[in-house]
C-alpha cells in the first residue's frame, strides 16, 4: 500500500501520523504544474520528457530522459532531484505503484461532492452514503457481468499486449528463461520470477508483450502471471460488502449521552470578507478558453459593437 497526493505539508504530516510507516508518493501531475510555473523555459519539450521520465520502467530509460531534461533546463533536473526521485518516479518507488501515478481519483471525488459540501453536516453524510451505496451496487453489477479472468481494464491491456506480441520471435534458454527478439532489440524474460528486462512485467504485475510471446512459445496461458488484484474474483470481493440504507430518523436508537451533548460552532478566526472560493485554482492550461462573439446593442448583429454600428439608422 501507498499514499499518492500533492506535496501539501498538511497531507504529508497527517498521513505520517495516521499511516505509520506507509510509503508516501507525490502526484506527478501536481509536480508538473509546479515546474511549469517556476521555470519559464522549454515547456513543450519538458512536458513530454517529464511524463515519460516519471513513467519509465527501467533505470536506463530514466537516466537517458533525465539527461535530455538537463539539456533543456538544468534547473528542472535539480528541482526534481531535491523532491526525491522515489517520490514521483515509478522505477525508483520503494513500493510498486503499478498504474497509480496521479491523485486524479481524489480530484474526481472533489468534483462530484462540490455542491454537497454546502449542505448541513447530516445531509452531507447522507449524500456521501447514498453516493457510495449507488457506486458499490454499480461496480458489483459490472463485476458480475464480467466473464473474463481479469477485470475489463486489465483484460483490455492484456489483449493489446497480446496483439503486439504476435510479431516477436522467441528463443528458449531454459524452461523459464527466454530471449525475445523485437527487431534489433533483445529482451530477457524470466517467467519463474515474473520479470522482463523491459521492466514492465514486474512493475505492472501484468505480462508485457515479451512475456506473452514467451508464454505463447511455451503454449501456456497467462492466468498465473497476473496480479490477483486484477482478477474478476478480487473485484467481486471488493464490492461484496453493501453500503446499508439508513432508516428514517424516527427509528434511530441514539444513546442518551449523545442526545445530551450540545454541539457548538467551531471557535476559529473571523470569516474573511467576500464570497468564499469553492473551486480549486486551476492552471492556465486547465482552463478552457471561451470565445465570445461580439454582438451589437443597436441592431443585434454580430462582429461589431454599439459604438461602431453602421446600422443604427436602420433600426430607427
């Protein structure tokens, strides 16, 4: 297990207290937004390079891409080094992050619950409960409707890898070790240890194109080489516990000491003037530019305004 979040100090402190000894990594997207705002050089080149570096499967790939980042802007390499490569790079992580490189799921939950945060506390909790109730039922129905060994997402990944593996040539060294030739490139696959020199097999915990080629050479299926968390069985276990409905308030059995407790408003700083900000501040490339059509207040035509209108006399 691990936690992936932005680099806010409060999150780092809280998770270190609540989850003792749990690995904490940084969302690669949030780091990129910091790079873009701090360093005003080579954004177009750095964007592709940075994300490719973060997703690298081998140290050789990582080091090669870091050299290219250094060529574009040496300050960016120093900044990434100071953060710690293990915080944002897949290949340096001390815990296998598999496909989780961002905190996008948190941003999605924030968007779904944005309006509900304006509700009183009880209504907010009830909104969250019904939301989880509906999601759990939908996910369970989807898992029950899956008839492949793996869940839909991972089965699709495996099918894509299987298609690409058809053109590869395989040479067996032992029962478990194979050399896979992809054009002029050579990869070593060890099925016993579930590893490939490309790095993808062991980090994704799913057979890569080279591993699938080796399995095809052995006339063996892939089931024993996938993470158990990706299977249909695990999906069913994940959503087997229902989120129970809540009875009417009149049916609640509330202890007397709870009824006697008086809840006072929090004692905090004075509320700041102005309308509270509800949404997070977005970076310039996240905001969608809106193109407004200029219309005239005199004649209603487009492409000019009231001051430059030549049809004012016609309207009269």
